[in-house]
């Protein structure tokens, strides 16, 4: 730390104070919003070569401001300190965006809609706390419902496993009955053959006709008895097998019905998980899946592939001026216009907030620019009326094509830079990324 000598010359003292002012300026930048105007003024004067005498008034103002800041901090008791209203607004706006983009189960849609309405109509700290409590309650309910749904799926799979085991056992019983039937038939054949052989032997050994008749009757009686017993056994086995088959058929029908119900439910949940509930477009998760697929196809075939990032111009102004309903209508309208007017091979998704993304296979950057310009001009004339006031819509976009060893992230970053270049140039325009943008 530099220390001034008590015998320093006036010139040295002025130089030291000048340096001290510079250090104070550097140290204080960004420390408090009330200081910023004074620091900016002092900094400007120093850059223009001002001396200490020129800064006396400004330094007095800084001193008064510091005293005011210090007094304000002393007057505020720790237990009563709250976040600034602007911070509350920011947090609630972010919560509203989170709810808008979250995949909330259907049974909680009304709660979510009501909560978003309360966020938009908030008034004061008490309302802020109630909104946070309500959001916390919603999250807990969604969590409990998800756990319950998972338990239901687990129970279904367990029941399915048990029913399959039962069907397998029934099939084994039917198979055993069939095997017994075959064994019984073979046994009957052997018995008949034995009776025939015995009859032949008897015929050779008897001489009188009466004995022949008697022996023949005995053999025929035994054959008839065996045939009758065999038929009765077969009938019983057939009835049992038929009952088992009918039981298995009923089980299979029940399983088919339950499986189809679960398949339908899973498809609905899968579609909802990959869809944006507000616009009806694919969401970011669906886009990530499609982007990976298109990137792999591009690497394999090296056919052109372009990425376009769209952003609604002045969307926050629409939200703040006309309300969130107008903001939601803007998002829905833009999503429909992009989806209904792009090419059949293009993939459009809502990426988040007021941003939309478009993957364009077999399309170079210049070809993508031509399509994007057509969409931009078309949407420019598609404003709408909100409570008697006309809301005009314009979009800006950035475009980049896959090249060399690009990853999706590489292309996305370039398209994002091109998008912000469009905004810097005044919005309502499309820009293809070029290296000059980085400079």
C-alpha cells in the first residue's frame, strides 16, 4: 500500500489524490446503482484530462451518496429485508416460463393455468408468497402423481408376469393331456392287437362250433369294454383340454385389452413428453432427438443440412404491454405459421421462450435463406388484434449449415450468432452466418 509522506510537496499530494480517485473509480464500479451515474461522470471527465479541481463537485456528490447508502442500510432491519420488486418480477416471470414449457399431466392442467393467471395478476409481497406456495404444492402433487403412475405400471407388469406364468401352466396341462391321449390311444391299439392274437390262437385250438361262438363272444365283449373305457377317458380329457383352452383364450383376451390400454396411454404420454402444450409443435426434447438423427444422416451421406433459429422480435414488450394472453397467442400463431408454411421435409420445433428452431435437410445455407425470407415476409403481414389494439409480428433468424467435422452444437452456436447479428442490424431480417460476424 502506498503511503504519503507528511512532508510531501503539493504537486505530489495532488498526484496521490488523483491516483486515489482512479482507484476509487475502479473499485466502486458496479457496487451500487446509485453510484453509477456519478462514477460514469467522473470517468468521462478523467478521460478528457480533468484535474482534481474539476472533480471536487462530483466527489462531494459521491460522498453524499455513500452516506445515503450507509444510512439506508442501517435503517433496514435484517428481519424485514426483502428482495426488490424487480427481482420478484424476474423470478415470477421465470416461473411462468417454466410452467408454460413443463409437461404437466392432464389432471393438473387447470391448476397450472390458474397458477399462471395468478402470476400475471400478482399484486404485492403477500401475493408473491401465495404464488410460490401454490407452485410448490403443484410440484409436490405432480411428483406424487408420477410416483403413483409408476406404481400402477409396476403393478400391471407384475400382474402381466403372473398371468403369463398361469397361461404357461395351463399350456403345460393341455400338453400333458394331449400326451396322455396319445398314450391311451397307443395302449388301446396294443390291447386290440393282443385280443386279436388271442382270438386267433383260440380259433386254432377249438374244434366245436359252440366253443367258437362262446370264445368269440368273450373276446368281442372285452374289446367293446376297452373301446368304451377309452372313449370315456378321451371324452373326459377332451372336455378338460377344452376348458383349459377356453381359460387361456380368456386370459389372452384380457392381456390384449390391458396391453392395448397401456400402449395407448404410453403413446399419449410419449407424444405429450415430446410436444409443446402451448403451440402444439415438437418441443426441445423432440428437437434434440431429430437433430441427432439428421446429424447422423448428414455424416453418412454428406447431403446439405441447414439449421435456422427464429426469434420473435420485441416479444417481451408484447407480454408487458398487452399481457400474457397476447404473448401466448403470439407464440401459438407464430408456431402455426412456421409449421404450416415450411416445406414438408423441414422440421420445426419450439426451442423455448420465444425461440423456434428449424432443421432443413438437403438444403444449403443460401437455399435455407431463400425459404426463411419467404417465411419472414409472410409472417410480417400476419399480426392480430388484442383488445382493440393491433399487434404487429416480425421475426429475426440466424442460419448456419453443417460443414466439415461440425457437431450440432457448433452449428447451433453459429446460427445463434447470426440471429443476434440480425437483431443488432434492426431485427426483422434473416442472416447467414459468416466469419466476419465474430469480428
